């Protein structure tokens, strides 16, 4: 089991990164919260989880142990796979997920694309006792960094996350019209995930 990777950030995208560790490039799927914390081209450390299926071995990377812990809790629930877990952690911070579960706030969890009422209720039912105890001292609010990124990058990320391209384009255009053109790519994607 790979616990973490520490190396140079060779490539950074809203949905994945490639970390060069001793000349080997590891591709990791990431959340928007992790994306917002990673510096371009610099050395970084990501805490990892390897998910193995019959047809794929996928590495997931997290900026903090708390985010990794939240992800592992989420995917332990029947009906919540790794992609859904990442979608939740892209739409909400670890602290927001924890607060929604502890407060039994079904609506907040349901705002995430692909989460219905039953799945949101199951997440709360199965995790509220664990989350009331806390995810550890690292469970802090993860803020987004300021990046000069474009609508195209946000569109690419939304398509990767499962949006139809034409719907993603209309959603982004509406967000830019409503919120202004100087949003970061993370903010655009977050607004889009909450509005779908």
C-alpha cells in the first residue's frame, strides 16, 4: 500500500496530477480542494489511496490526511464509489462534509451532482457517529488558492466529472454572467457542481 507520494508536481489539472518521484511519473485523481492547494511545478506531498478493480488500478491523492480519511469513510458506504467520493470532496470541504453529516443536513449533501436523497440519508446514517468524534486534528477548512485559469479548463474538468459538454457550457456561461468573469476555475466548477 502506498501511503503518500512526495515529489515534483510535473502536471496539474483540476481532476488529476502527475507527480515525478525519482524519475517515475505517478498519475493521481484529485479533488478540487486538493487542486486548489497545489503549487505549480513545485515539490509536494499527496496522501494516497489505491483503488483496485478488475479493469483498473487507480491512485487517488489528497492534500491532507483529513481529506483522505473523509474519502475512505465516504467510499465505505454502499453506493458511494471513488468517483462519487471525489465529487463530494470537490463540491464541499472536509469541514463542510463533516458539519453536514453531524447536523444531519441532507440538503447540503444532496446538492452534490449524482447524490440523491436516499444516498445522502445513507451517508448521514452510517457516518454521523464517526464524524461526531471528528476526523482528527487535521480536519480544517481547505480554502481555494487564487489561480488565473480559464472557462475552458473548468469546462474540461466538468466533462471529466460526467457533465454533458453542452450542459456544462450553458452552466458555466450562466455562472459567469451571474458571478462575474474573474472567478477562479475552482469557483466556477464548485458553482457548477452545486447548481446541477
